[in-house]
């Protein structure tokens, strides 16, 4: 694609990066075939190619965003299926992130939009605030149909029927390995996940320590910044990301780390991009170090789990594996979770069109509930068509989205692997609770 940015414009590192990305695009349109919003809406401007044209025009002309451009950029899920499909290697993620930052700085949204985005940015990244909000939403849920705004209805309907108790395992501490230490890793415990489902981190710690890892929950680490980053609120997202970088750097310098383990794939995509996000900042070197050892939990488990460590589950189960977009497209991890589940003795099946998004996409199901709802219905239909006993996924957002409508339980992949190697059966499959079971602490 030909671009006409001026030399003065190209002195801005963000513009220079977007120029590189735009020039890589060859207009082939392969991305439209795998874009969920294009499939649902059928509008060229709701495809990656269409959005690229809109972004190019906006940036080149240094113009304030108009409502039309903002609408189509907002409709993008950032599922990044286009990046898996693109034969030219167009890094759409960096381009759309820049566009969202540009829009946030130069476009005045309607008051209700500004208010909703402000509320989400002030609540979701903070587990205590989020818990309180969930309690309020749970009380208001019976009145959801009375809400005039579909987004407010979606927020109320998102509240789980039960809110899990706080897990002590999320506090800064170290967990001793069972047997000789094979790795020392830091676990990112996240933000929304700590309010919505504490079983995931508990199972991850049990599994990693059982397989010989010392697991550290670092002092000062918290939200990865993805939620605000994808809203274009760069100052806020970089502020929370910087806290993580400093927290993990301290652990790297003190006791050394073999990996920073992330069990929410949306967070993993963002943390692995810290090196790019801070490339022109004083934290550039430390951010690159962090990104260099950030791993999805499945990547680490591929080195640790073998069939000899598996205790055959008490039931033969068919697991429908849902591939989170941030894992298969954002991190390009496509087979590891399935390989691990098969290694653990489960029968693994995949739905039709596994590359398509479920519609969760961070805050997308709250901001774009109608499109999100259509994608959710399609995803659940294709998963349940496989007649599974349970659905497995590697991202809390997908689990909440699919679980709100599926007729079979959905659990995190690590919960099944924990069970297969001697841990408790996933609570979502029993209606019970497995918090804090069998986890030795060092401090």
C-alpha cells in the first residue's frame, strides 16, 4: 500500500510504525474471510482491509476522527484472526492499537459512551472494586430487562450466579516445588480473573508445584494493562504495565526466573508485547527482558508434563477445546493445549471454524453486546455439536462468555491437567470448591 506521510509526521514513532504496517498491506482481502465482524455484518468497513483504509486516511491527513471511522474501529474485536491469515505479515494489532489511542486523544464521544468506558476502566482492572460491582450487578440482574441501554443490560447479565471467595493464593508469596526444583517461575494472577474465578490460579499453582516449579506471586504485580490499552487509554495501561515490569524485574534480579507464567491468554498477548509498548521509554530494556520470558502456561507445561506423570482421570471424558483468539492468533499457540489434554488421557474435539472469535474480546461483550451475542450463539452451537462432556479454554473472558449460555460446564485447561495429575476434579464440574488445596508456601 502506498502511503504519503510527510517527513515531519514520520518523526513520531507511532506514525512511523503505522506507516511500516500500512506499506506491508497488498489489498489482497484474505483477511475478510476470517474476520468475525465482516461475516456477521457484511460491510467492507467492518473488515480489517476496510479498517486499514479508514486508519490510513485518518492518520495521513492528521484529521480528527469522525463518527463513521470510530464506529468501525470500535466494532473490531482485536481477535487478530487477520494476522494469522495475512500472507504479507501485516501487524494489524499495532496499527489498530495506535488508531484507538489516536481516537481516544482526539475524538469526543457521546456522554454515555465516555461514562461507560470510564466506569469499566476504573472497575475491571481492580479485583476488589470488581467484586463489589459484581455484587451490585447480581442484585440488579432481575431488573436487567428494564434497562434502556443494551450495554447496561449486558453488564448486569455478565454477573455470575455465585461470586467465588477470595483466594489466599493470589497474595504475594512463594510456593515450594514438590520434589527437586526444575524451574522458578512467576505467576501472573491477573485482575478480573481474581474476582470471577479463583479456581484457575489455584489449579495452576498446584499443577506447577507438583511438576517441580517454585512459583512466585511477585509483590506489586497486577493488571497487565490490556483492558485500558485496547480502549486507547495508553497512559493508564502503561502505568499498570510498568508496575508489572518493575515487580518481575525485582524477582529476576533477586532469585532468577525461568518464565513469567500467564494463564489468561489475553494478558499473555499484552505482556509479550511490553517490549514494543515501551520501546521508546526508559523501561525499554527491562520491558524487553520481561517480554522475553513471558510464557503462556501451556508453553511451560509442554516442557514439564509427560504421560508418566498422569493419573488416569476417574472418567473417560470428551473435551471440546475452544481456542481463545489471543492464544491462537495473538500468540500463535495453536496445538500445545490440545497436545497436553491428549497427553493427559482426554479425548479432544474441536468445533467447526475454531479460528472464529466467541465474541468476548475483553470488554467487547459489554461495549458491543449485539454483535458479541451473535458470535457467542454461533460458538456455543458449534461446540455443543461435538457432544462434549466439558469445554476447555485458556482465557477467562471466553469462559465467562461461553459459560453464560452453554449447557455443559466450561473449565480452564489447567484445571483438567491438574485433575489428571492428582488434583481435585474441577469445581465447575462438581458444584464444589477446591480453593487452597495442597499448596505449600515458602513465605
